[in-house]
C-alpha cells in the first residue's frame, strides 16, 4: 500500500478500482440470485408495471452490490499476506452489511449470516449478538479455510491454528444452541387460544372492490371452519387473526362489514386484522394520510385498538420524492396516490389482557434490533414487554418464488433474538406459529387456503441481544479490525 500512496491520487484510484469491482461483481451475483423474485410483484398488474420488471431485477442488485464493492475497498486497506487478513475481510463485509441494514431506510434482506442459521440449533447465538454479530462470524468461518490455504506456506506459521479456530467457533456455536434448546422446552399458554386465517386471495383481486363480497365470504368461512380438533365454532377462541391489508376498502367507512365481524365473533373473542386507516385530508382531498395498520375488533364490531406501520417499503408503499415522481406518472406498487404515511411510533396492543402484543406489519420484521423501541416505551423488562409478536403480511405479490420462504426465515430469527413467540399470518402463505427459540410448531403451505388453531407459546426471558442490542456486534467488529491491524503490522515489520 505504501507504493500506492507514493504514486499519488491516480495510483490510489487504480489500486482501489480493482477491489471495488471484485466486491461489486461478487455482490451483484449474490443479490441477483437472492432477489430476482421481486420482479414477480411487477407482473401482478402487468399492464401498469411490467415495463419496470427488468429495472427491478437488474438495477436493485446492481445498486446494493455497491455496498460490497465498498467493503472490498475497506478490506484492501487492511490487506496483507498473513492468514489474519481474513479478519479484515470479515470485519469489512460485516460492517457494510450492518450499514446496509440501516442506511437509506435499510434493506437487510438475505444477510449472509442467515446461511449460518439454517436450523434452530444454529440460531441460538443470535440471542447474544444478533444477526449482524452472526454475520461477522459467518464471513470469518466461511472465508478462513480458503484464505488459509491460499496463504504461502513460507508465511503461514501453522495452518492448524486458523483451522482449529474455525472448529472452535463452530463448536461453541452448535454447543450453545444445543444447550439452550435442551434447557428451554416449548411451553404453551393454555388460556390463550388463537386461530390463524390464511385466505390465499389472488393478489390481482385483493384490492378491487368488485371482489369484496367474495373476499369477505372467504374470511368468514375460514374463520368459522371446523377445527382439526372438531370444534365447530369460535367458542373458546380468544383471537382470530387475518393478514395484512385484509380489505379492499376503508373498514371505518363500512359499518355493515364491522357489524358482520361482530356477528361472527362470539363473546370474548377478538379479531386482529390488517387494514388501511385514513385521517381526514386538507381541503380538496378525500384523505390526507393513509396508514397501513392493524386493528383489534371486539364482538360488538367495534375497533377498540389500532397501531400503524412505522417502517414502509420504498417503491411498494411510497416513492422517494413522491410528488415529483407522481407528477411524471409514476406510482408505487400499491397505486395509492400520495403513498402510505409511516406511523410515528410502535405501541403495544392488548395490554389489558395480560398478554400484550406487538404487531409488526410485513417488512417490519426483517430489521434486527429494531423490533422493540425503547424511546416509544416498548421495553425489554418485564414491566412493559410484549408477550408475543404478531406479524401480518401479504406475500401474495411474490407468488411461488423463494421470497415468502426467505421472509419466513427472517421472522423466525426475530423470535430467537427477542425471546418472543411470533405468530405469522400471511395472505397466501407462509403462516406459522414460532416459539421464542425458533421452533416452528405449526405452519401452512404456500398458495393454499388454510387455518391454524394454536395456543400461544410462552415468552422466554429477555435475551442479551434484546437488552443490549448491537453491543456484541460492535465488540466483535472492533476485535476483528484490531487483529487485522496486528497481523498487517507484523508482516510489514518482517
């Protein structure tokens, strides 16, 4: 690197261009393979959006790959011939993955750390250091064997040392998972009975009022379906849960539908459902602000509680520079003029029930460390901590692609990180009941009508990660860069 700086600005640029391109091409391939399914959303209303499909499939991975190009530059700055350069690689890519998850509203989809957590046994370490901490470890253990055997034998002190390091890390990771699962069996709350309704409504019909009678009939039939245990009504069911954006209209304007819901629910049963919520607009506008929300509706057909989505999907629920882009005829996929408005903060629902619930709508559940908001009063202590998370979603945009499976995997990890059960209800699948240790107790298939009857899994104790957030990640990141500096200095002096 000294020669690079001696050559001046032009030499530095030439030296950084090569690692950037190497990282960018690697990232482009990774994100293209992992995110191509997003293009399916542009085929739902193909007459309006099909022309955007190649841009979404190609440009999104190309843009995200810039992060990995920058990661390669950072790694190059710490590079050396010692096998310890792998700490620079892992630290640089781990740092950039963290930034990918928070910058420009964040998009942490398919972080490489998930590859090290394909089973609950391998997920438990995330309760200590979260997704980004595991992502650091994943880059280290996946790259270290390759880096070691690419290092000249004359420089490497012993190839046994780094390989033993890999085995020790993986051994600790697996052992902790086995210990945590064996000492924390699934416990169900016998007094909380839930019915999950997956209606599998075609995405092309979901938001068209012409289909509203059929949609409501489907919800009612599934909600009242005979359970697997032979139960012929909702008697004894505490909560019925419908997915995100269940109605092609504003529920608050349809007293007839609220009455129908009230007649469907027996005494003591409540409906938790996704729905749009609107606030009055300024003069000349029918609605000023529209929110993607979750309602709690009682047996009288009254909306007793509501909360709004705080983390919206760019280009799906709103457009950056909304007014300017709408002026030239562009719309987000939901085609709501003006886009959705983000809620100001999350709040717990059902606090009077003894089982307070946190509702996360669709995309909100993919953000590691962003589930509980201390500034909003949702804490990790037992005094004001949710007992469960409900994730309502509409993955019908993506059809029979890897997207819904990837979304489910991320939902499972949030349960482990926070020590809270996740009840996931999706329009077309995959709906699931997940305990606080990542065990999937029940699940539906993709693209089918289905009902799940379950008791609520009991919440686990607050995890280290839920209490201290990304502190473990910061510590490991600092250690990796310190080790990278030490090995680089050692080679330089030699």
